[in-house]
C-alpha cells in the first residue's frame, strides 16, 4: 500500500470518529480556571516516585512541587527557587535559595529541608534517582545554601534540578503513608482532594504561600485524563476543556471551528534499533542492516501525506539546533542501495522483525511494515498493553520498537538512551570508541563541549543506532483566550506554559 493510501485511510477513520461532536467557538472560558485534557494517567505524588519523563507525569506533579531551577521556554536553565554556580572543577554546585520561601503549610523552606528532600529522592529508588547518581554529598552550610559535591563532572545535573530531581518536598509530610495521593506541597497550587477523582480528574487551587504567583496566572487548574484522541477533540469542541492534544488529521477542522493550534516540537518518531549486538535479532548486529532500514523510508512522503506537513523529515535523534546534531547528515530514500547493503550483510532474502505495537504512534505501523517489506524485512507487531511497552523493552523482549522520544539537551539524551546503563539502551550496547567520545563530553571545558557532543552525534548517526522518521510536533488545540508558549526540549507542554491570551 502506498503512503498516500495509508494516509487517506487514517484520515478517514479520524474524520468518522469525530462526527457528531457539537461545535464550540473559541472564547467562552472562565479565565480564572484552566482545564486541560491530558493524554495519560497520573503518576505518584510521592516525591521519590516523581518522573521527568514522560512529560505527562510532570503535568500532574509540577503544580504542587516547585523546582530549584527552571527550564525556560527556549531550553535555557535559569534560577527558580535558587540561583546556582559551579566551582572551577565543575564538581561542586552551590545553590543559593531565595529568601522567604515557604511550603504550602506555611513553614519555611531552608537549606536543611532541601537537603532532606533531595536525600530522600536520591535514596528512594525512584525512576529519576539516577540523575543524582554522580552526587557524592549534599550539604546545607547555611539556611540559604545547598552544596552538591560530585565524584566527577555531570553536564546534565542542572537539567535534572529543573525537573523531578530538583522538586522540593516538605519533610514534615514524609511520614504520611498516603504520600502517593497526598503531595508534600511546595508549589504554586495545592491538590483539592474533594474535587479530585483519582484516575479521572485532578483539581488544583492556588497556594497562598507561594513566592511567585505571577508565573501561574490561574486560580484553579483542572487536569482531565482523556486517553482517546476522539474524546479529546470532542471535549474541546463541547467546552469541557480549554486545551488538549489533537492529531494532525484534525488540525484543519479545529482551525475552521475557530480554535487555535500551537505546535510543540520536541520529539522524534521512528524506530529504536535496540539490539545492536544481535542477541534477539542477529541481523541488527550489522550496521549495514541498520543503515538499510534507514534508507527504506521515504521521509518526505511520510511527512507530507501521513502527517500532513505538521512534522519535519529527519534522520537524526537530536534537535536541529542541538550541538549533537550533525549538519548535512541524512539518510535519503534509496531502496536499491538498501537492498544492496542487505545483500552485503548476508541478508539478501531478508528476515523477520517482531516489534511491540505502541498505541500512541500505532498509525506508523502500516508505513513501517510497507517500507521494510521493500528490502525484504517482514515486520509484525504484537499487541501489547500500553503500560507494559517500556517494561518489555527493558527486559530485552524485542530487538526494535516504534517510539516517540523527547529531544532534550544532548547530555540528557545520552543518559536516557546512549550510555550502556541508560534505560533505553537495554542491551547495554557499548564500544571503546563511543566510551571515549562520551568521556570527552563529560570532562570537556565549556568552550569544548559542543564539539565533543557533535562527535557523539556523528557516531550514532554513522552506526545507525536509530531510524528516526521525522521531528514530531505535539499539536495543542486551544480556545482563543488561552495562550500557549512552546517549550524546547520537552515533548509534553508544561502546565505553566499555558496562560491568558492578550487578545
């Protein structure tokens, strides 16, 4: 089936599903309350369980937990609860807290309480504790200072402190056995338990003790869990939500109805080629096979006809503005060359490749199946519950998988899917050459780091660790009275990036 036919089938299915939803104009919202339709279940509010990825998890905890540092919309790390500075060795980070910070219960936030919060986080066994793995000690020499001493430089530490690893929780609440549902709050809001239905809808009300209310303009925030794309579109049209994620096929309809659509571009979508040692799929051990897979995809047609020009074709996993991006490097569509590479690698007759079906990007499966068939690879997809996909990948159950991956700062990307112990390098792929390149980044002087990061990007591209298809845009449909500011480096828009429109 051609990509154009595949795209037509997807578009027709979406159009039929949305039929019958009532229309809604774009400006009749209560501007003191923001209601957002979110695309996944909430995670735990226990501070040790806070996650920086997926971004949907952050949407739930960010209103109630403030962070030491902040990632600005352009991706720059800036002071938030604290200012920060390194020593000359880049192994000692000093955080200087703002004066007058308070937890939601009105008690002061001090250096000592921040140390307690961070120690509990890094020793609690949570998913993001790894981001403090290089921290040897955390101390509070004064009420307004926190000093982190590292065993070796960690270029990603300040990014971690702008997310879950830097979320400050109230130590007075650590004995609460119900912390998963009752947060130890330090943020701009408190969770309104009386108007929250776990797994359905979460209501947050303004915290009067918060130091920076101007950064969060709404008196109330409501997060409605809407897993189904059609349900999200209908909720927006009917006035149940002010903003939500929509699909590319619905963009024109939403704009015709008077809604605004904002593009949040910070992810790539394509294939993770995980088994680079050939443990599950021997063919993937040969870089020529992985390169052939990359050449089997017509990225321009996929972007134009399947994704309706809402994405940018791309062969690399890093943002084009990132230092790890290698200018001029791309895999062009060339099935003849791909077949030749397959033959050189000893797979002229192809092979079978079984992957999990990943629900949020299942629309790629026909394209993947069709493209790979051109070079002799028979692709099939196992039905897998959405909440089990990552676990199965970690357990090495699959050699490859479709995936949507956040494009972050290069070092953060390296820690997530490049280092041998990275979560999304489950087979632990490692070579002496790559180890040396990663060490060069870790110990680089500030003016040398970008060049070192580019060399890592070049290695990953040349060895075809992945088969990205495009940089994806998370499309956010919203009413006209809500302003949406895109965020660099995150695949899910932070709740604080929603605000009142000046129109």
